[in-house]
C-alpha cells in the first residue's frame, strides 16, 4: 500500500542538498549521497521516478505517470513502484 | 615562495585525505567547501595542480581522480571561482565516474575531450550538505 506521507518524506529527502543526481544521456542516472559518499545507480525507470518524486508527485500520480510513460498496466506499475520505493528508502535511510 | 607553500600545503592535504581513507574506508569531503573571494592566477593554478598530483602520488594509498581533485580543491579553496565536480557517464554498458576541479568554469588539468559525455551531479559536491 502506497502512503502519501511516505512518498512525501522520500520527496523531501531527495530535494535536500545532501542527495545530488546526475541524469545520463541514456536517461539512466546516478544518485550520490554527499555525506556518506555512497551512490545508487538508477535505470531509466528509476531515474524517471526520482524526478517525479522530486517534483512532489503523489503515489497515485506516480502510478499514472508510469502507466502513461512506460505503457504498463496499473497493477504492474503499482507493484514495481512499491518495490522501487522500498529500495530507495533503504538507500536514503542508511546513508 | 608560492611554489614551496603550495607543496607544503599539498602534503598536508594529502595526509588529510590519507587519514580519511584510513579511518572510514571512504572519503567524506565535508571540508571541501570553497569560500575564497580573491581571483587566482594561471601560474598558481598550474603550480597547485603539479603540487597536488605529486603529493597524492607519493602519500595517498589511492591515487585517483577523486583524491587528486580533493587535494587540488583544498589547495585552491582560498581563491574565488573554484568548484569541485562529480560526473558520470555510461560507456559500453559500464558506469564511469569522474571528479575534477574547475576555476572560473574551466577544467584544470583535464586533457581535451576527457570530460566528454559526463553528466554532472545537479548539486556540486562543494555546495552539498554534509549533515
């Protein structure tokens, strides 16, 4: 179940100056934690979701964007989003 | 005198990087922030580049673009227009990372084309929050 508060929290963390991002020419990306000198490599979908989170998108808005951008069905989009947010949360929380 | 001062400072900063590597097995460039206000001459930049490379090669267990850039950036920190950069690119499926220093927007000590294809992080490390 995707919670608004959780998605808000991740978006706030991502907007902080601690986590910087680089979007590569193939639309994949890298996220760097300046304090821990850790980095997370993101595939195209991951980079897309990080940008949407930074823009303050709601959980349902994220699902909508995934469905539209990657032409997947809603159930798959929701499941993949939950999995990605778990992984992102682990990276942001352990940094 | 500038030459000697830069070399001594480079040795000091190389030891700091070496200490950081030893303590935490990672680099935490929290003190790399650049706050200088006076412009730097081309001669000082060239001397600092040479001094930083020599010091890192001799004193740091890891002689990489990151360790060299950290020492160079700290050497040039008293001057204005100095910035540390991180960039990434993907080549034949392999992710490559690079660190470099610019003075007034011009990369220092980077051969022509060396930065081609690198996407920089949106927040430069010298402006990132380390809290």
